[in-house]
């Protein structure tokens, strides 16, 4: 199944179920979100997304979004890499 046919199917399913979606992409580099935005009317269901490729960038963004104590949030928190060790500032020697 091509990315075009897959995103068309996803768009139809979102519309049929009256659902909204947000993406957090990494290795795909925004492919999924970008493909959906080519479908007319998808803005009623596609709320946006974020693309973070490097682990050092992912942690501050993901940690700030996963502060909920729901079981789903706890599951997602376990999926992210540990926070990177803090580096000394350039002025510290």
C-alpha cells in the first residue's frame, strides 16, 4: 500500500469516526503529517504535529507534554529515551 493510499484511508477513517489526530514524528521526518496535509479538508481532523529527529531535542519537548498521570501518559513516558545528562555550560571550565 502506498503512502498516498494509506493517508487517504486514514483521512476517510478520521472523518467517518469524527476524530482528530496530532503526530509526533521522528525518523519519518514529517512524512505522515505532510502526506495528510495534501488531502483536501483534512484540517478538520489533522490538528498538527512536531518533528524531532535528535534524542537531545526530543526529550525537552516530549517531557513537557507528558505531565499527565493517566495510564496512557505513563506508557508514553516509558517509550522516550532518558533525559540526556546535563552538560556543563561553556563558561564553566
